[in-house]
C-alpha cells in the first residue's frame, strides 16, 4: 500500500484518505461504529461520482434490449448475407441513436476504482489492529489531521467488521445471515438487469444452427443470474464483514439506480405484483 506505484498514487491513496476523512468526521461527532458508517458513506460517494457513467451504461443496455426483436428480425431476413446484415444493423443503430460499444467504456472506467476501493477496505479490515498499520497510514495521509489517534475500531452495530461469517461457530450463527443477504441482493440486481420474458418474441419451432447457438447463449446468461449471486455469497462467507457492508451498500445503490433508469426489469418475472406497480407508475406519468 505504501509503494508509490501509479495505481497506488492515483487510486489507492485518494480512496484511503477519503475513508480516513470520513472516519475522522464520524469519530469527532462521537458516532459509534465510525468505521462502518465511513465504509457506507465512502461507497455511496463513489457511486454518486460514477452515477453518470453507470447511467450511460444502463441506458445503452436498455436500448440494446429494446432493439433485440428488430435485430432478430434482421437476422432472419439477411442471415445468409453477412455484409447486408451488418449494413442493416448499423442503419438500425443509427436510426435509434444506439452505439453498441457505448456501454463498455463506462464499465471499463469504473473497474480500477472498484478494485482500489476493495483493496483499501480489505487492507484496513485485515491490518487495522496491527501495530505497524498506523505507521503505514502516516506515510500516505495527505494531511496530519487525518492521522488516526489510535487503531481503527472495527465495531459496528454489535458486529466486528474484521470478523468473517466463516467464524460463525465462535461468533454465533447470526453471521450466516450476512452471505445470505449478500447473495439475495445480488440476485435481485441481476434479475433487474435482465429483460422481462414478456418483452422477448417467441421464436418458431424450426430454427437454424445460428439461432440455436444464440438460444444456448441466452440459457447460459440465465444460469449466470443464479450462479453469480451464489459465488458472491460464497465470497462473503470467507471475507471480513466490512467488505460485505461495502458490497451490500454498493448493490442496494445499484438496485435503486437500475429502478430509476429502467424499472424492475426481469424481476417482474418472479414477483408479478411489481409488473402491475410498474405499469400503474407509467400510466400515472402519462396521465400527468
């Protein structure tokens, strides 16, 4: 962390100093669980800064999802003529103002920030109780006022943020709720990112090899909707609680942003009353 590499200087150190600044504010006010609230507010601040990039990514994905039936129609009409198909696809994208690559750049730009945020929290939670931790921080802080007067207290709402759910046999089975909640929130967000099944056109029974291949890819994406939350829950089981606090704050913010920009998405397939709620909301807006 103290190595003056490019990534540390421009990503790790700024995020660490921001975390320490928030911790100093909460500590000065006298709020218990200062480290936990610092993690929550830091995650929200980072998400707010990245809001425009994430919004662009979600809007681009929504446009591509809306165009899927028309793209499928073009493949049926010009599937044997690749050049004509490509030309028609480009024309369709231009007509609707869609750039297929526009959703990738915002995602790529966010990755270094998320990695830095993860590494900072992991380092703080794992080494905050070590004697040399303060010495390391003193080499990195931008201003002496940010230097912690003592080791960071990992206590938050009755939990030790440095503890892992895998230690539940010593700390209590309540810790097992953390990976379950983490996986559930991730599943909700994954379903919201998917298009509702009602928006997809039914394909004819007889399909060409290419169409069957695309169907297989859709099935794999559907499996990832269930596999990814399971993997995240498994990670949450073996990592400090503070990282789950960060990840769940991150996910909840993403769920809210997804709803504001694109609605409930594929979540309406498993929670039917959300579809009615979404339709009522749209009707209310149109009446106004």
